[in-house]
């Protein structure tokens, strides 16, 4: 359990293991439930479409404690494929992305920031970790360069 009191639902680990072992799933988007008690799977996809994935993060909504909906954070795991700089072929890295927009309300931002480590600890086998706070941080070129460098 995270310091925030948010726990990780078992379905998160199951979905991650399917991505890691089965290789059919290309990405998973996680969210904190509306009651702010548990991290759950919002969506999984077998389609390798970065622009659709990015749009889902950009359009994410969360409710604050009063129930008012606003810009929301998300966690995601994406199986990123990239070319080696040496030209020796392609590699894949299972990449954790913490999407917490700077312009989201304070409570969701705080809860996503303080609950991130609990989810990361539950997902064994992450190769890269990216903290994204604005739209430029989740441009494909930015992600590819960070993953290729091992960050």
C-alpha cells in the first residue's frame, strides 16, 4: 500500500504479467479509482498506436474530493520498441509512465504522485521509468530517446 493509503488491485498485476509474458498486450493504462482507494486497470490494448495512447493520457479526467471532474493523471505501462543507435536491430523495453499533468488539480496530482511507488513495486520487470508532466513529455520521439538511453 502506498503512503497515500491507495492499494494496488490484483487485476493490475495480472494485466502487467500478460503484457510481460504474452506480448499480445501493447499497453496498459491504470487509474486511481473514483473513491481514491485503489489503483485499477482502466484499459489495455493490443494495438501499437502511440498517438491513440497519447491522446488517452491527454484526455484523462479525475474527480477531486468534492466530485468535480477535471484534468487527471494516469499511470501506464507501454512495451516500447526502438532501434539501436548502432544499427544492430530493434529492442523492446517495458516502460512505466507516470502521467501527472502540471495543470491538473492539486488533490489528484498529490494522490498520483504519492501512490506511484506502490504500483511500481507491484510490477516486477519494468525496464524504464518516465515521469511526464506536460504534452511534450509524452511525444513519441521524447519517449524513444529516453528509453534508448536506459532511463
